[in-house]
C-alpha cells in the first residue's frame, strides 16, 4: 500500500486520493474469465518478477499491473492491460505520459509469455487511463503498443544506472521542472545548479 503520511507526520492527500481512485476504478468489470486470468498471473507476493540474463549483469524486473481486459476477436482471446494514473492537474505532462507508456510496455513484456501459458495472446494495444483526482472522471485514454525492442532498452537502462555505460542527461530545463522533493535529493540537480 502506498504511504499516505509523510515523514514529518502530515498527510499526503494526493496519494490518499490516488489510492482510493485506483481501488474504485480498477477491476471494475468483474467476470469469471477475467478473475481467472488475474489469479493465474498473480504470484504469492503480489508483484511479478521477470528475469533477464546478460553477460555483464543479472536483471530482475518487478511490477504489478493495475487492471486488464479480456478481448474476444475472431474466436481468439486476447488480453489488454490498463495502467491507471491520477492527477490533481488539468493535464499530465508529455514526459509523465511517456514514463507511463514505458511502464505499461514493461508490463506487456513481463506478462506476454505467462498469458500464452494460460491460453491467451497479448492484444496489440494496452491503455493508460488518466483520471482527475478532483472530479473522478476519465481525462484521457492513451493507447500503448507493444515494444519489440524493450529488452534492449532494459539492458541499456540497467547498464547506465550501474555505471557500465555512459549516461546522457536531460537538458537542465527539465531538471528545473522537477518537484522540489525530487530536486532536494537529486545529485544531478545539485551539481548542475552549482555550475550555473
């Protein structure tokens, strides 16, 4: 469960609202087949782990999807994943949506083989659903395609953060957009701020 109280004791209302909305909106279309798939995919620790072996480093990718839909098309059964996001803002920034897309592509990659083992195929599209924390209404639905090169991206990302490959930093203008809570703990922001 997400932390709803900050270390200083104050409540994180955005997190509380987001957690409630996830509970309310996820798993909205109950049916036996959907529940069968959910329980077939769910490991004991409620977070799925997929292992990726490389010559330099062993990689474990962990995650848990928000929801899924069963799609029947030409006598075949497919699964489409749903990733929910909530916000108090009027819209989500493009970078936030891009991060959610990558997150959903990771889930699609993580569960593709498991779905096939259960007799289902991965649908060509999954969706990000963005809800307003003020109104509870769906603000935007973003289609996300499966990335056939996701393993290369995972390996590259792990190599960068492990110091095995060079990191290419985002422009300083992006750093200035980060929330203050991120800036105060970000060593890149501190170094870049002192250089200016």
